[in-house]
C-alpha cells in the first residue's frame, strides 16, 4: 500500500516533517484502462528508506528538539517552517549533514528496481508533451512547493518514450536499472539515477 511504502520513507528521509508528512500521502489511484501491466519479477521493489545509509538514517530519525517549535498554519506551512528551522541549525551537526547528504548505498548500483514516487518534470521531448527527463521524489511538492529532500532521496530519471502527466499529484511506479551517479541542476541534486524501462500508475496492491 502507498501508506506503507511512501509514508515511512518520507519520515525517514526528512525527520523534521515526521509529524506532518503523513497527511500528504495521496489516496490510491484507479488503474489505467486495461489494468496495470504484470510486474516483471526481475525488478526488486524497494522503499525510499532503503536508499539511505544507516548512519544518515539514524541522524534523520533523531532531529534537534527545537524542530518541535513550529508555527501554526496549514500542513504546508508547518513543513516549510520545520525545513527552514532545520536549515538554521549548525552546519556541522550530524542531523544537518544527513539532511543534505548525497551518500548512497553502493549495493544498489546496477540493480533492477521498482520504486514509487512523484514526478518533477525537467525536460520534454520533441513534441513538447512527453516528459523525458525528471526527478522522482518520495512526496508531492518536493522540489516545487517545498525545499528538496536529501539528495539520496531524489532519483534522476530518463525515459526516452516520454510520459504525459495529467496531474503532478499522481504517483507512479518506476521500473529500471538504478545507478549511484550524482546529477545536479538548478532544481535539486540527485544522488541516484535510473534508466527507466517501464512506468506504471501507482495503484494499491
């Protein structure tokens, strides 16, 4: 289920939003006409939390106590306040280092994986409709309405066929071969990359 796949990963990736990001988990979407394609058993289904080195994860799960002092307002306002407060912490703290960590789990290099997430468009194909390059992120609004997650919680993706998005709120499964190569642009830094072989609309399993 999306609740079990995305929400725990969000909490691990950005511990300063543990109390609020669970409300951003989208409802399951109906399958596309004709149903989802069968899953290739060669692709290993992973969670976002799997992409974080253990010591980074430990630091993210133990944020400074000051992050509990958030302003009233919407969920988005609370997240923004928590992120800004985290950025104001001493840059040499282990938590702050983990918050911007580009460290990866080397074992995933060259692995065929299946990962759910939200698409942040970067580049369109020649028809200017299909998105051929994008970031995959664990929660809606990352890199768009809110500061980006840690680089090891962003995956840079290339998909030659292109995908036409009806809504940025729609989560997808990405299937492809993951690599531990760093990609940086004006939007964010991704510590992982994937050559996408298949994209599926996320549906509850």
